[in-house]
C-alpha cells in the first residue's frame, strides 16, 4: 500500500515537472543575468545548511565522534553565514 502511494507520488511529480519544463521552454522566456556572487552565496547556503543538519542529526543519533560532528556544525554555520553575506551584498 505504501509502495503504491510512493510510486503514485513519484509519477505525479515527474508528470507535473515535465509539463512545467515544457511550458517554460515553449514560452520563449529569457533568464535575466545572474550575478556570480549571488550564485556562490546560494551554493554556500545549501552546503552550509546540509552540514548543519547532517552534523546535528548525526551527533544525536550516533552519540560517537561528537567533536567531529561539532566541527561539521561549525563549518556549516560558517558557510551559511558567508552564503547569506554574499547573497545580500550581490
């Protein structure tokens, strides 16, 4: 029952995604220029958020190597802050 529900949701997501991409390609929409600093900021925010979530969840689940996961959270917070700064400045 759950497998069928997941398969149905995946099918619906792929169908709607392909319809949306097709509509966007047929609309002759031109993408505005994207500043490189803003794009780097978005990447930093994504990677930093992933590090924070991974470090936080792993330290609570595994209960070992707390120093490593603490360092991962610290690095993630730094990347998150740098990413936000780049996005605001650009």
